[in-house]
C-alpha cells in the first residue's frame, strides 16, 4: 500500500507498506515525519491510499468510507482531540457507545482514564478543558466504542499529570478483556515494552517489523545513529 | 379554545401540554383566550392598545407567569405591547413565546413589544421561544422588541430561541442597568431556506458594578442571512461581554458587528465574534465513531444550539 501527495512535486508519504497485523498489541514507532500518523489515518479511512489495498478480517475495505470502517470495527483515537462547542463528554461517549448510557456506565470508561464521571460527564468539549483532559476523554471514547481494531495515535502526548502507569494499564486491560487488536503509535519505551510486535517506520517505509524482543534492541542502537553534531551535543 | 394546531404550537413555544400552574395569559389569534392570576401576580388588559400589564408584587418568590401567543389564522398581523412590573426582591420565571402556523398564502406576523421594569434586587428568568410551521406560501414573521430596565442589584436571565420556521425576524433588545445589576442573555437562532434574521442588542451599563453577558449562537443554512450587532456602553465601573458564534453552511450569509463604548476608566468591555463552517475534523471524529457525515453534521448543529 502507498500514499502520495502532490505539493508542487510528487511526494511519497508511505510506500510499499505491506503488513499483516493480527497480534493483541502492536506499536508503531519511528522518527517524526516518517509516516506513522498517515498510516493510522489510512487505516481509519481519513485518507485514501493512492495504491494498494486494505483488508479487515479478509474483507477488502479500501473503498469503505470512514463511517463504514467505524461500523466494520475500526476506531481511532486522534493525536489532537477535536473540540466541540455544545457537545458534552456524555454526548461523545454516547455516540461512541452507539446507545444511551448511564452515568454508571460512563464512569466505567472515564475512570479508566483517571477522570471522575460526576465531574466530567456534563462538561462541554470546548476550550474549558485542558489538552490533557481532552486527550483522556478521547481515549475513553475509543474504549466506549469497543472496536475490534483500535488505533491510538500518540496516546501519551499531553497526559503529563496522569501517571503513565494508568495509560499502560488501559492497554493491558484491553489486551486481557478484548479479543481484537490495539495499534498504538508511540515514541515511549514503556509503551514499546508492552507490545507483542513493533513496526518501525522511517521515510514512509516499514524498515522493521517483528516481535518486541527482535525490534526493541535494534531501536536502542538506531537512536545512536544520525547527525554527528547532534549526537556529540547529546553526549556532552 | 385551542384546536389541535393551537395545542401543538403551545407545546412548541411553552412546552405546555395543559394549562400551566401559576399566572398565565394565552393569546390565540389576536384574542386573549385563557387567563389566570394569583394573589401576587396580576394581569390587566391594556385599554389604550393591544396587550397586557403584568404586575408582580414585591417579595414574590418561586412563581411563574406564562404568556404564550398562538397564531394559526393566515394573514393575521398584530403588534402587542406587554409590560412587566416586577417588584423588589422578587424571584420569578416568565415564559413567553410565539408560535405561528401559516397554511395560507398571506403573511402572518406577530410583533411583540415587551418592556420589563425590574425592581431592586429582583431576579427574573425570562424564556422566549419562537416557532413557525405550516405549508402555505405566506410568510411567518416575528419582530420582538424587548426593553429591559434593571434597578439596583436586579438581575435578569434572558433565553431567546428561534429554531425553525420563522421567515423574517428583526429582534431588538435594549437594556439599561443600574448599580450592581446583571443581565445574562443566551440567544439561539437557526435559519434555513431564504430566511432572514437580524438581532440587535444594546446595553447601557450605567451603574457601578453592573455587568452583562450576551451570548449568541447561530446556525445559518441554505440561502439564509443573519446579522448580529451588539452595542455596549460602559458608563460606570462595570463589565460587559458579548459573544457571537455562528456556523455558516451552504450559501448562507452571516455578519456580525460589535460596537463598544467606554466612558469610564474602570469599564471593561469585551466582544468576541466567530463565524465559520463546521470543522472537517469535527465531522471526521464523529464519523470514526460510526455516524454518517449527515448524522455528524446534524449532531454538531443540534449540540451547538442546545
């Protein structure tokens, strides 16, 4: 599968990406600008690949719209959560769950991400919520969705005050309670550590794909490659 | 008495299935149809012109007045003058509203001129809902004028909603605030088709520590047009805030013009205006949760106007 854009000149964002993802927890990592978020968007249908096909459980979903993919079982937690004037946390969780839910049920999802349902359920998803709060609500909305293929685009970004442990716990719980796949884009070693498999994407190419045991040590080496001046500065 | 159409209009504008509790005056096709007064709230028909005086005794608490208007006769045009005299230290709710059902080809219009004289330290919650329906080609027109006088320490919350069916509206609201008075306005407007809505607010903050907050949220669809203007005059140490937030869709046109004048060094006045379409990422987010693009759009609009 590939994805190109024309911006004055033709630019390949993803090329020859060929992956079969069927493990519980798969983490995509790699340098910024390498194509990780684009891959997440291609999977959720937000952008359409310019070549190749995407299958979900053997069904070709390449031509499925975003809505059709959501109904087929794909869900995406955005890297930058979207704000809505007039929609409340309850509205978002209700839409995600696809049915009316009680405060108790909402509590189940919100407490997972460290928020008290009573305090948050009627809050509007507007600028009054901090970036970190929005991020947690975004994750809760994907939990409420209960999708068999859930994609999280840099879930750790912005959740500074919420302990990292809780986030890891969310994914571990998803692993034990949920039969599907959780695909996480992350730079964090602690998230890489809970992966069954790791995909390393650089310059639009899948450079490495394998078990955590195979890939993680190579990433530690890779981090020592690169610009000599920068490396020298870091060592200083 | 009310027929089915009238009952439906009454439900739309006043959320009433039956006669309300407390004081009320229901006006149907230009005539006062039902009225009830209480020990504290009197309703008197004006003698010099069409309309009523609503007189609320000082210290009246936790009571309500409903004065809905229903027009189902095509071609009826009327101007009604209602004056509210709210005594000191009252705490009351007033529900007004007008529903027009026009199935004919002639214009039906209701112009309500409401004046509020709110006594010292009284609290008023005023809810006004405008609604139109009917398949006729005749226009449904409403031009509400609201004049508010708040004495020392008085406060008023005004919630005005016009969600559907009104072809043409010019809404004028003026307020004069004495020391310590507070005015909160929430306006919600949706226009569709070729409808036109104009909303003009003017508030004079004349007393020390007076404050007002005017928030307008509107959605303009199809070829409809909207204009919002707000004029705040800070003549004393006071705080004033006005905000106009509009979603524009299709071929609609929306304009907003603020006008702030401060005549006191301790007057703090703020205006915010934002006009824009529904953000693509908002639609996409809801679509990733299983809504179609159209469902997502409806959800965003209804939430925005909630």
